[in-house]
C-alpha cells in the first residue's frame, strides 16, 4: 500500500509498505482526514532518536474503520472515528501507577508514527480499538474531531498541568495551534488574565478570540521583564510553554511567581545538552517554582471528552485550520507547509477521498 515515510533523517518520500495485520482486539482503518504537525517536522528534520527505516509518519487522523478483530466490542466496520495521537497500551503495568505517557518506556504512549507505523498511508492498524478509538459525537465535524486528537488535548494538557486557579494570571509562550488551545484551556480553567506571547498576526487574532487579554511580541524586547512589569513585579502565576527555543524555558522561569508559580511545558526542545535554568530568578534553586514537563494526554476517553467540549460549543478548534488540501498525495506538501509556516498558516488538513 501507498505510504508516506521517513526514509532517513531529513528525507521523506512515498513507499510501498506492507498492509497492517489485524489483531484480535484491534482494527484496520482508512484515513478520512489527516494533519501533519510540528512533531512530524521534528521527527523528520529534528534529528531525534533513531527511527526504523521507512517508518510511516503521522499521528493526527480521523478515519473510517475497515475491519475489526474478533474481540472488539464497541466499533464496527464503516464507522468514522477520531484516532488519538497518544495511544497508551492500557495493559502496560505502568498504567496502574498512573504513568500514562511513559508507562513501559519513555514516550511509550506515543506510538503512532514512532514505535508503530503512523497514519499517513492508505491503511493503518490500531492494536486495541476499544480503549483507543474515540466515538465522534453527533454534531461534531470531521475537522473539529481532527483538531481534538492532538492539538486540543495537548494545549489543554499544558493548561491543566499548570494548576490554574480562578483569578490567575497565565502567560502562554508560543501561540501556534497548541498555544492557542492552551489559551482556550486557561480561560476555561478560570484564568483571569491571559498574556499570549507571540507575533504572527493570524495567531494573535485567534489568541484574542480564544481569551487572551494581552499580547506580547518577542519583538517588544525581553518578554519576561514585560510580564513582570505588567504584574507589579510579581510575575505570572502560571506559565505554559507551547513553543520557542531553549531560551523560552529560561524566560518562563524568569517570569513565573516566586513561591506559588508553576511552569508547565508541552513544547518540544530539540537537540541535546541542557536547558538553561536561570539561577537568579530560580532563587538559586530555592524559588519555590514548580516545573512540569508533560506529554499530551491521550486514549479514547480523553479524546471523547475533548469532543464533548466541541459538541456543547465550549471550544471552536476548527478555527485553527487555515489550509485545506485534497488527497493523500498532498501530505508531502502539507508537511512542508508545517515546516515553513507561511504567514497565514496555523494548521493544515488533508482530506482523503473514499474509494
Ligand atoms: Zn501532532
């Protein structure tokens, strides 16, 4: 079958991959809508850990079920479902210790397009359909469901792990798709003031729409100093890092409050080496600032909950989609759009025809 693969680091292309094999609890699916994301860009161009040769890429997908295994209870062929980007193996013993993202090994929850073939292919397999696939509620569109499988849950994970309290001042560093959903998540969790840090006009506009009360551009100078000045010298109660290079981590520690502040990171820091921890604003190691480093929450129930938020009109993640392409062939173009980020782009989706 036709599939879009990582040939070697930095090089992608089309490949004739073997069809997925059906397992007793699993399902075989056909993509209906796909989205490449920044983490695909990192997988290809970021020089991460070693990947299998000709690994099928992709983990953001709404799909139609083609076939189910003999022990699958809740799903039938023909059904269109949302496929979570993070698909923990719920039989991993680490799950019993509430270690959902890294139950059996680092990043064991992130399987699609990493330790298992991804979704950028004519077919893909899911080993455990009942615990993984998410039912799309009535009234939720394919586009909305597609945004829930990764972007919404990741942004919301950043907001949840920040421990937001009513009345908080929350800074969100990076307002690409994930940061925009972190803004939305912070608003829903009770943030009073939301300072969005970013400058692309298309993102700034949506940040305001999703609940940002203030916008800070990197071009305005030191954003950490600005946040402190805006908060009477105290700093933000919570900082959510959703983008930026290594210095974003130092800025987050700089701009968060002493004693009760939390930095919640869902950003990918590429390369090797260490992140900079500012000794002074870190209180020489005694500032009482909490740092959380989180992989997005996934699995069936989580993504169904994200889609409930859409169904009842609480969130509008379809607004993130600025570009639409038709046909599986367009995945390559879509991936390069995510890499090159033209001014008017937030998120691109690819619709795949039926057969
Ligand atoms: Zn993604």
